């Protein structure tokens, strides 16, 4: 990302310096490590993989690798455990949510966070050229915004120092 020239006043003094623009896009914060399995994987096997990889969801992919669904920890609770089903006998395609929520890699973090908030969701798939490049979670957004605020605060403090 290109630097921009910034000027500001400190009392009667005009201060100028190069600063990094603070524009973040979905592609900048996407988590590229996610679990993707076929719909014929049983829920018990998927749960072990999710546990081992420390993920609360799995993306269900078709034979050509395109996402067709998602299974979250909530799906396990509401569609398997609460119904007394044996996870070893339940295929992911039986419990997956098929209305995938996606954003484009070029969306700004402000758009992504507003989109997630309005839909009351904790994760979105990020697409580039119609392919999933990763996932953004609410935790990622919060962590990134904290880092962003820290950086902006530091730049403001530098500009205000004598």
C-alpha cells in the first residue's frame, strides 16, 4: 500500500510526514486456514478434525471444490446433540446450512463488519474471482480493529508531540 503525505499543525508549527493509509480490505484480514470437507464426511470425523484444527466450523465443498454449505458448532448442538443423533451416522450434507454468506475480497473492513452485524453472524466466507480464499470471523474483525485503533492513536500522538 502506498504511503501518503500528511501535514498538520502543532501550535503555530506546520508538521509534515509520510504516513501509511489505514484502509483495510477483506483480503487483508482473511484467515486462509479453514477446514473444508465433503458432504459425505460423517459428523463425528468432522468434529475430530475441527477439534484438532481448533475451528468452530467446517466448509462443505462440492467435488470441484466450490463451497456448497457450512456446518458450525451450533449445527452440532441443535441438529445432532439436541436431537439425540449419533454423529458417526450423520453426514455433514444432512446438517449443513446451504445459504452461504459471502463477501468480496475487495470489501472494506467497515463494510464487512456492518454486514456481519446486520445479519447477526460470526463468520463470512471471502471470495475472490468466485473462489473461497478464506474466512473472516467476528474475532478477526475485533482484533484487527483494535490493532487499527492502536496504530491510529500512535500516529495522532506522534503528530501532537512537540
